[in-house]
């Protein structure tokens, strides 16, 4: 319909209810999946023909870039649906004084003014009105379920555009009657939350203002339908979300060169930090030659890397490509300090954090509820991230950790 195909934003209200979504995701992606992701770090990827691997760098065309962007957008949408039980599509409300808002208002006004001018002619011109009726008809039909054939036939009969066009040519069309029929149908189709909006339509007498408001309410009803559908398909998406996201990211790797550079650098920094921490805590006078150095744990490297994201410099440092865990507005960042970091580190060390509750450190009792909720949410996202991207992390960490061991061995062999 005219001007109705407007962009919509994602309404993220995850903080207060992602725990429920996390539990559903954990029930679908079982602990065996979690263990597989963990164990994959120490296994030989050559034994898994299906293990993902990045392709050699190649130059992509604009079409390939656009296709890749669309794939990543779909992947992001699936991720939000799975992880956020309150996820909803929402129309963008443009700022009142913004240029896009002004342009939109000017174009809309021009359209409706033109329609009113056509209908005020003698005899009236119904060309634009017929276009609107056709689009309203398609929207109403889209609300029907597959088995509602009787109502489908009724709509097709009453809003028969060929017949209406003939009536218009003979100036025998009753457009107010057609509008009243449309409003009646909207009352049957709409969710209870839209009842008042539909009732208001019945009090509008001018045909142009009525059509304008009909399209406004239809937009709201269409969004209600989309969000209702999302709620219904969420369990089905959860069943295959890990494989879907992983395959979509593999498609991204196949088309984009150097697609894991930032992730590699992030993990490399984490390896360095964990290695330095182990050296500081474990070195004793009897092992100063480094011969007793223990291999780094991939899990400890990843956990340290995830904690780094909580204090990330988002303005000056790009995020790893496969880490969409924290945004600058993430409430965890407003709470983090040494004790909170240790609390979350303890949560990350437990494979299934629902079975063992980490004790909240002293001094944090006033924010215990919020801390437990945010910590649970963060660990949920981490576990899901590992399930999806574990094979990609595995390839990177295998190289980094083996290089680290080789370097340590070389140093020890040349020690006096």
C-alpha cells in the first residue's frame, strides 16, 4: 500500500526476561552440545569433514556483498528471536524534526491531497481510490488462515476490483459502503489491543481521513501479526538455530576475505593475558627455567576473552566478528568491577550454571538480584555463542596454543 512499506526496528527488551529464553535454549541445545563445543578445541578438525574453515581471500562483487549482508541480517534476526523472549518487531518512530520525518510527512500529505482532489472532481476520479482498495484487499487476505475459504471468497467478492472499476466508470460506486465493510472486517481480524483503534475509525466521516487512518491501523495489525508469528515459530527456530547460525557464518567466511582477523587478534590477546597470569601465579624457584609450564586451557582463554568484552573500548576498537555479546549500553558494563568480574568468572567456569549458584561476593548484596539476573543472562549468551561458533574458535585456538607451546619448548631447550 502507499507508503506502508516502511522500515521497522527491533524492540530489544531482553534484560527482564532473557532468563526464560535462556532456559528454553539450554533445553534445546543440550549439555552434550556444550561439551562437544568444549571438546572440539582439543580434537583434530581433520577428523570432522563438516568442520567449518575460512576460505582463501578473494575479492567480492557488490552483489556478493549485498547478499552476504542480507545473510548476516537474517542470522542476527534468528539470534534475537532465540535469545530474547520479548523480542518484537516495531515500527521506527522518526524524530519529529529530522529530515526523513519531514520528507515522509510531505510525501504523504501530497498523496492524500491528490486523492482528495480526485474524489472532489465532478464526476469523481477513482483511480487512486481503486489502487488503495486493491492494496487493502491484499492486506485483509493476508490475515486469513489457509482454511478460511468462505471468508476469503467473501472478501474477493465484495472487493472485486473489476466490478468496482465498472461501477466507478458509471459513477455508481458507494465508496463509503466499501469503507464500512473494510472497517467491520478489521474489527474481526484485529487483536484485542486494537479494538479501540478500530472503533475510532467508525466515527470518521471524511473518506480521505478514513482511508488514511485505515492504513495506519492496518499497519499496526500487520505488525501484531508478525510478532504473533514470531512467538509461535520461536520453539521451531530454537531447534535448529545453532546449525543455522553456524552455516550462515560459514557462508560469510566463504565470501569475505580476512573475516576472522579481529577474532584472531582478540583471542591472541587473551592467550597472552592468561599465559602471563599463569606465569605470575605458578612460577616458583624450582621451575624458573620454565620447564614446568602447563598448557593453556582453551576454556580459560575463551572465558578471559569474554570478560574482556565487558570492558571493551567500543569507540576505538572493533569487536571480534563472531562476538555480538555486549553493546555499549549493556547493563553489565555499569556494574562491573573486580568482585563482579570474579563472580562472573566463577559462573563461566561451571558448564551448567543453573546447577551451581555462585555465591555473590561480599559488599554486593544491594545489587544481588540484578547481578544474578545479568550474570545468568550473560552466561546464557556465552554458552550459546560457544555452541554456534565453537568450531571456528577451535581452529584459531589450536594454532595460537600450539604456537605458544612450541615457543615455550624452544625457550626451555635453550635455557642454560
